[in-house]
């Protein structure tokens, strides 16, 4: 399994999200608090810098190097301020069948599509079902798939379902596309008789909107070969407020929803103190919309 982090709000130093907190994303490479698994198969991010050239275009960084040893990333994190971020460390089972290459590193973002996606989980029986997903993927996106992961196919399904993949879509449209993609996967799983528990915790960001999904197909149906860490419903948490930084010895947002201009969503809290974090409910989507500098968060049930 993997770990994901997304941020949307007032510009903050990338280092303060990836490195500084005691349970920062990169510390979760080897010491995740809510997952008994190492995450050694690569790091990737899409980062939107509002002061950069073409600020609507994210800076993308992907590497198969173990991120905690990546000096280039550390140097970059000490200089780059982000108003939006989608970052991911990849965890895979220790087996020769897994492909560790840059094409399989998250987040995924097709050319000319603002929306990026990262996935925590796996689809059981993906090799058997993937070509039955193809009729639901726009031809230009099918041609753009370059890796071998189920995650990239999920992204292609969602991008294909957007009203205008080349534009910034409304949060409602993004959520509707996610629902459609999950419904298609559910149907194809049924066609192949696949019932094994398959996690699909997903985070989407386009620099303006953020949508995070906590979802599992057929939770509770496990097999002896089930990946380590997936016998529990995979976690997802968020923190809402303003002025992200070091306050009273903790990296956190302050002020709560009434003053919120920023939100952090992560597979697990970035600090060992959970007091300022809220768990995303199972089978639900967290939808964050922007109105100027204000951010508003909503929880939507997923009855797919």
C-alpha cells in the first residue's frame, strides 16, 4: 500500500509538508503509523506554485529513488512554496512480479488535463479485467497510458468521464466522474466474479479543487495472499484551518473551519497528536471547493 498527501491553500514551504512534521509524508516511507508496510517503490508529486511561470501548470517530480535519500528533492523542498500539492510514496509487495519504474510512479496527469490523481490501494484481478475497462476510456487517454498499474487506469476512467477534461471542472463534476469510474469498475468486477477486497483511496487535485475518496470494493473478503496492510479499511484524514506552520511544537492549521483558507488531506495525520485532524468516513468523498481565499469542505456519501 502507499501513502498520499494533498494540500490546498495559502502558499507554504514544501519542506513543511514533506519533511518537517514528525510523521511527515517522507517519514512514512519507513515509519508509517497506520500501515505495517514499507513504501520504497518511488516518490512523485504535482506541485502548484502561484508565483511561478504559468501558475496553473504544476511542477511534476517523479523518481524511483527512495525519497528519504533524494538530495535533489530535499533541496527543491527548501525553496519551493506551494499553494496546492498532490504527493505520493509508493508501496508495493516484495516480489519480482512488481514493476518499479517511473511510469508507475504517482500522481498521474495526462498532457493538457489539469486534474491529477494518486491512489492508495489495489484492484484485485486487475489483469483479467483491465481490457473490459477500455471501452469506457477515451481513445486519446487509452493511448496515453504508459505504465502497468491499476491506478493509471482508474485515472483514465475518471478523466474520460469529465465534462471537459482539458478545463478546470467544478467539484461536482469531478465527484460525478469518480462515481462513474467506480461504478464501471464495480460492473466489470461482477462480470469477472471478482469479490476480493480492493481498496481505492483516491486523491484528485487540479490546483483549484481537491477531492479525496475513501473507498473499498467488497471490504472484508480477504484471501491468504492479500497484501499486507489491507486487512483494515485504509485510513484517510484531513485538517482544516489557516496559517499552517509550527504552533506550540506541532505542525498544524489553526482557527478551524470558520477561518479556513487551507486544508491538508493525508493517508494519516502528519503529527502524532491527532487533535486537529478529522478522519474521513468510510465510503465517502471529501470535496473541497474554493471561493477566493476561502476553502469549504463537504463530506458526500458514496453508495456505489
